[in-house]
C-alpha cells in the first residue's frame, strides 16, 4: 500500500497487520465459569509504507499498539495476520523465518529505557562490539576495538568511555551508547521505540539532533514511536496517528499538523499548549481509551467523538485518500467534518 507521492518502491511495507494476545483464563476456569476466550486486540489491521531515508512516526495515547507494531517489525512478535515486507521480501509470518533471519541484520531497534536495555555487567566496549561479533563484520580484536571507538565518537562520546560500565553514565549518555550499539551492526533501518521519553527535556533535544545528524550522514530510515507530538513534529517526514490498534490518519508531517482532519488527531493537537495564545477554539481529549479486549463496535473512537452518528457506532470506517492524506472517518467522508 503506497501512502505517498514517491513512486520508488518502499523500504518497508506493512499491510493489514494484526496482532492479538490471548489473555484468557485457564481452561478449567473457563469450563467451570463458562467463560469465552479473551484476546487483547493490540494491533487490529494497519497498513503503511516507509520510503528509504524517511522518518515515519507512529503517535497516540499509551496502549494504542505503537510499541507492538515496532516489535512485530523487528521480529520480537509474530503477526496474527497481515504482511510485513522489507525490500519486497515477506518477513512477517512464521513460515518466512528464513527470509526474516536474512533481512533482520538490516534493521535494529533502540529501546525506550536506556537504564534497562544495557547489560550492567558488561563494559561499554563489549556491549557495542557484540553486534559486530555476532554478524562477523570484523574478526580481528584490534579492528573491533577501533570500530567501537569510531562508533563512540560518532555518537558524541570518547573511545576511552568503552572501558566504563553503563551505571557510570547519565541517561542521555546511556541512550547514546544504545544508538552506538544499534549502529554497530551497520543497519539501514532503525526502529526507535520512544527513545527519548525517559530523558530530561534538554537531553531529549540533544539525542533527537544526534539522530537527525546520523540519518543525514548515514542515509538511515527510521520508524519512530512516540506519544509526544512536539518530538514527532521535530523528527518526522510522515506521521501516522493510532487509536486502539488502528491507524485513523496519516500524512506528511507538515500537512497533518497544519490541517488535521480526524477528530482524534485534532484533539491530540489541541492538547499541546498554545504558546502563541492565538485564542483559537480548542477541544481537549475527553474520556478514557476503551479496553482493547472489548473495543467498541463500528469506529473505535465513537464513544469519545463529538461528531459521532449512528453509522459511526455500527460500521468501522475505511481509510480514504484525500490528496495524500489518509483518513478513516465517516464524518470526513460525508463532509460533516471539514
């Protein structure tokens, strides 16, 4: 599914991706209490493309399925249904294990918490050298040490820092180490799962600037997961807005921020402080996110939507293309929301 004007084949293409998690009670309890099986519908049929050199960001409230998408793409989870193609090669289902293993070295993941994602018992040099050894990119010890020093310098640290342990660094420095480790495997695609959310605001800016600089220098492609719209605006080429396991709107960043169409996107943007004090009417996000175990019928957003009508409660909307902006909303399709 091509979601942009670029005619070049996408680097990553996701189509109809679904991931359900079985959270049923034990079989005996279900038999005694006559309970049905229960599933968390974490990802419920999403499609998007990412072109080479782009940054595609997924944004939404906590629990909407963003991180599950990230883990599906890198192979930590396997999809319940749908396809994931990397450079035209299907890597999603269990039957594609051989192709997934062949393609996985091209992608790496940067995790949310730099305090938990680094082995506290290893020196930094061993943490960064591990992907080099696993992929057998270099075998000579001196070459590996030299490469680790290059990577540390590339992320703004000193080669001498390789002899220290993770606990000797600040949060921002640890995330720099995580980035160096991700780059050690020489990937072209990085999946970034809220890589700055555990950091102070001033440190966030440093890490984001570093990631943009590395992208320009190395030609990297990013899938960026975040709930922070200010961060997303700073780093993204395109943005997809997720709600309860589905994409409700996606478009180029500038277009989506300047002219949001879906009511949920508008509510998210209205939650950003209006520093310019423009005086425009703002509708904050109201209500609670429904349970992904038992999502609402029709459009999942209808219980919180001020524009919901009977059709919204009965029929799930399909995404439609409006000059490069994809929106899944009956109100927009019918012209009720402009």
